[in-house]
C-alpha cells in the first residue's frame, strides 16, 4: 500500500485523538445478511438506486460502516448507531460526537476514515475517461489546469484524479462540500505526504496525504496537523467483523 501508513490488527480498534484509522473494503460481498442493522433512512436511500448492483454496493458500504464504527464504541451495537449531518451533508455520529468519520466509495471499493476530536475527510476515485481540462476549468485552480495541460497524455488521468481526490478530501474535511470554491486553492498534482494547505475561509491549517489504494485509483486523506499517525487496514472478509 504505502510507507506513509502503519498497519493494525482488526481487534485493535481504539480511538486516539492524534491518530486516524483508514479501513479499505470491497463492496462486492456475495451476500449481505445484516440489512436489519440499517436505519429506515438508509434502506430508503438504497432502494432509490435504479440498478441492483448499486443498491447492493450502497448496502454493503453502510452495513460495513456500522460494523466498523461500533468496534470503537463500548456497549454499542451496530444497529444502535444514530447519525445526523450538517446543512452541507457532512455526516456525524450522535452516539459519540468526538468520533470523527468519513466514508468514500467508488466502483466496488470503499474507504472509511475514523479519528477522534479533529475533523477529517477522505476520498476515493477510480480513473475513468473524461474531458479532464473541461472539467478542470470549472473546478481546478489555474496552476492545476496548467499541470494537467503539460503532462504526457498517458499521465492525464493520473494527474487529474490525484488532484480531484485531494480537493474532495479537503472540502469534505472542511464540512462544506461542493459549496467550497475549489478553484481558489491548489493541491499537488503528484502524490503528496502531509502537504500543508490553509482553509482561506477560517484560516485553518490542514494536511493532505495522497495514495493509490489500487491500480488506477486515487485516494487522499485530509486532516488537522495534530494527527501524527495514520493506520491502514485492508479488510479482506467483512464477516471477520461479526
């Protein structure tokens, strides 16, 4: 994966305010037999997907999210977790407001970041063919657009999605989503480790680390400078959580 992260055992799920845990898991589980732990709202959201494949992936993503989060809370079952969100859609856990988490999924893969006290954001994007410069003109800074325009055509997707995932992680950490003017700040067009960036709206410093969870897939985690360790767990079998 990356020497930017350390690895941890599934049974060592302990919150620390100076650490973030990232869980990677597949959304292609053959069966999900714990839909009953989802809320009515989550079940309704799943049912709104037109294709069964997307319904299944959403269900796996959120069932697994509940199973993982409950491991960080004492005497709390997965179906007892209660969520809310701010007016921009950033979720929060009502059972323990100090537990910070963020979920991202793309294709058949999900990343769940968990921390304590300090806000965080994570993003995951599989590469795909797009009009990179046309999209960039609406969302990227002039420096980022310039970087994409100068790379070899074979590196356009890598450059674009590296920038995209970092910007998404940043605006998710800030809690403003796409309301944030993404063309007003720049991130590295190559992979970065704890790249410092200032939120111009609040004069708050953040750090961004980018990585590649899989081939042709960009990932990024954004967090406050107080974080001094990021742990990573690739969950091979969701049934290990139960």
